C-alpha cells in the first residue's frame, strides 16, 4: 500500500535545523492495522502527516499505492488525499458551524460527486458509526465520542484505501475510547488499511503491527503477521 | 464546485460577523466619498451635446493692436466683432451652418398684473441657433430667417417661463413685455437640459436662458449687453457706453463681443474653414484691421472647452486627492481586517485541504467571499455617495445664497448607470486586490500544523 525508502523530514528555521524524521524505510501492506508509538516529540505526527501527504519531505522516495508522490503538485496530492486517504484527528476537527450531514459531506463535495450519491454515502457512513439520527445536529450538540464517530464517518464516506488516525481516542474516556477502537477494527476488518498514532500501549497492542519512532527514527518495526491478513481474506471470501 | 464555493463564501460572511461588517463599512465609506467626488468630476466632464460637441466650433480672432503679448491659448482670447460676425455670415464658407449670439439681461412681464415681473437672462442671436444647438420646441418654432434682420417683435421663451406666465398653455401668439417693449411669443422651448451653458461660454451648470430674440430686435430695443467685451485702443474708453447705451457704436466698433459658432463636420471642412478665416483676416488687414503680424485666431470645439472647464482645480482638486487617499487608507485597513478574518479560519481551511480541497478551490472560495464583500461595500458606498452628492449640491446652493435652485444643478450631482457600474467595478476590483495577500496567506498555510491536536 505504501513504501518509504530513506525518507527524511527536516524543519528549518533561521537558527535551528530539526530532523523530524530520519531515513525512514518502511513498507505497509494493504489491509494492515498499524499502530505508531513513541514519546512526545519523537516524530509520530510528522510521520502520519507525511504519510497523509500533508507534509513534504526532503530526502528519499515515498510510493503511495504504487505511485511515487515526490514532486507531485498540489492538485495531484489533493486528489489522492480526497480519494484514497481518510483522516481521523485527536481533536475531531469537525467544522462547528456545519451540521453533521454537511461535515461528512465535505470530502465528497471536493470529489464533485452528485447529490444523490453523496446522500447515499453519507447515510451509509453515519449508519456504520451509529449516528443516523443525528444528521441535523451541530457538532457541539454531540458528546466527544459521538464527534469522533462523525469524524470517522467523514473519513469512511469517501471510501478511502487508507485511514490515518492521530490519537483518535486521546480526548475520550475509556468507554468511548473502546467504542471508537472497536469501530476502527471493524473498518479494518472490511479491508481498509489503518495507521494509528497512539500513546496508549494497550491500544497499540491491538494493532497487527507496531512501529516505534524515537527521535525521528523508526526504531522498531514488528514483523508483519501475514496470517492475520490471510485469515481475514479467507473470512471475506467465505462471507461473499 | 462553484455553487459549493459560493455557498461557503456566503456562509463565511456570517462567521466573525463583526469583521465582515467592519470590512463592508471600510470599503463602503471609502467608496462613498470617492464616488461622490468622482461623480461630480464625471458630470463636469460630460459633453453637453454628445457627438455634436466635436463639430460645433467657436471662433475667436485677435483684432487687438500690436501692443500686448500674443494669445497662446483659446481661453486667453476674446470673441469677435459684430462686423466680422456679419461678414462671415454672408461669406461662402466650408461650415454646414454658422451663427452668432450675445447675451442680455431683461425684465420680463406679462399682461397679467398679478404675476410679478422676472429678471431674465436673455439670448440674442439668429433663428438657426435652436437647430444648431439642439434646443427642442414644445410649441411654435424659431422666428424666420427674414426676421433675423427685420427686427420683427417676436420671442422664443423657455418652458419655465411659459409655465409661469401662461400656466403651461400654448402661448404662441400671446404677448410679453421685455422691459418697456412688447413682443409676441413665437415659440416655446421644451425642457432643455444641458449640463453646462456652453454656447455662451459661461459653462454655467445652473443658469438658464429664458428669452430668445433676434439680433436686429435686440439692437432696436437697445437691450443691455452682458457679454465680456474686448475693447482696445480708442474703443476701450467707450466700453461702458457701448454696453448699456450706444449699441450702433458697439456694432461698428472694433470691440470683440459677439460669440461666433460654426458647425464643421469633417477635418477637411475644418481645414477649409480655417483657410477662409485666414483669407478674411488678410483681406481685412488691408483695411487697417487685424494689425498684428501673427494674425492669431482660434477655432475650438465644445469638447475641447469641456476638457479644460471640466478639470478639477483648486479646492475640487484637493477634494479629489483627499478622497483618493481616504479610499486608499480604507483599503489598507481592509487588508488587516481580511487577514484577521481569514486567519481565524485557518484551521477549517487546513481541514478542507486535508480532505481534498485544492489550493485553487480554496482560493476561489475566498475570492468569491471577497467579491461578495466588494458588492456589499459597493451598495453601501453608493448609498453614501447618493447622500454625499445631495450634501455637495446643497453646499453649492447655500454658497450661492440660494440664487441657484437645487433642481437646476441636480444633473451635476447625479449618479447614473455609468457611475453605478463604476462604483461596483471599483469596489469589487479593489477588494479583490486587497484580498489577494490575505487569500494567498491562507491558501499557503501548512495544514499539518493547524490540524495538530490542541
């Protein structure tokens, strides 16, 4: 699904040069659920932003879905983000003035999708997260857990190939956090690749693989347990 | 996508509403003052007779003695003598038509003793004046060509006078008194709205002539001459007498006081006409007239006059400069307000970019928002300039000690569709211009930084 060869990211100011990521070599298969852990300031979020094409990088090569993204211009990157990537943020990042329906609609609008198809997708995504009855509510009228589920629905509505979650349970209590994690696993079971940044070792352990970043370097990459993927493919085939 | 962007732009106006109002107010107030002054300048430059402004030519011939500096510009020169006017009228020239005129002041009264007499500005000329200057008739017509010389006691009056003295009825054939003389009304002009009284070279935006009579009749009545007289040498001492008393002396003098017009429709006819003028001056020189070697004459059209007269000078020019500067200050303020408004939306914009909005899409959305602010600013600005123009008009009326009626100068302070279109173009164009930097800033922000967890 994605492959990084010697990818480095440096933040420069007039006085300081900060190596946020150093020579990252990594490959993530389609359908994986990968957790990213590391201490604060280690480069986890930078890694996630870079993966989601929200950050550029100085060195190396990055292949997203087989396409080398280095040198792509803004319109091409936006299109990939819109069609293939879903984002879930710690602080939900819902637009406060828009009702739930329109929040979920945002990525579909930028895809130029017709109204009928949009409605179908939005209703399906919201039913997946169990919030069909809240279409007309504003984000502030929902609890934190519900807001995060709306954010997941927004990511799902675009039917992305990969879902990037940055501390998705960071602002939630344990019950809601568990619900959100269950939801993410359900989504992954349906074939969507998930990369999740987390501080929580317990949540990280629920992923198929854990990537540990320390001081901008990927220090530990657990080997992929391909059995999990094979098992799921078999389950999906049987289901079909 | 455009519809969606338009929806977002419209909604965005209601987010941080106070900044939106401030922005619209900044554009509106600046534009209001700018358009007030611009409209006055625009109206001042309007050609009074459309395309004909290029074909109606005013003739000046310098008949002074050799003393004194030569005239270099038309506005320095005098009119022409009555003798020259008559000679040119009888000459075979390249002009489609020619006419001459002079001005008088006369007390007009009617047989109705209940109506107070009126002191009027009168125009003395020839019968073709009305056709040449596009003066429209409501009733009757001009006097005949024969009456130009026969002093037939007839007059054309303005619609205003017809309304006053004859209650708006067709007054052709009715009588009026010009001073102690009686004339018969032969024609009534319709509303003759010209933005400046260009034909008598006063360029007065408010004044109006109410009585029109022939040159021969005015001479017979010995009506007072209210034109500027260029009398030199021996004639200079008699100028006062010429103006009020000795009209035959004036007619035969070398005083330049008659305003002479020629209608010339092509470059060739202008050239040919000029040659005719030069021949006339040379021929007259042989009789001891036009003693100056340079034989200066000016043949200038109405458009040239308006170009000079319509320029803002002195207080008006200062006002124009101040209004431009004030608008610039308002726009600079608008940049700050827009920056504040757009910066407050940086997180939402970053989110939209993360979800797939291209930079160009975000840019379009904000350009639309700025354009809507420009339109709203334009509406506010137009409303303010409407009020401003009424204010300026009233100042002029007040400054004239109410000798000028507000409706007579209303045209000089009127917004028309051209100015309304101009106002919107300026409002939208300038807000987009000042919006470019804030929009560029907001489109080039780093989404990743904005979206970091708080």
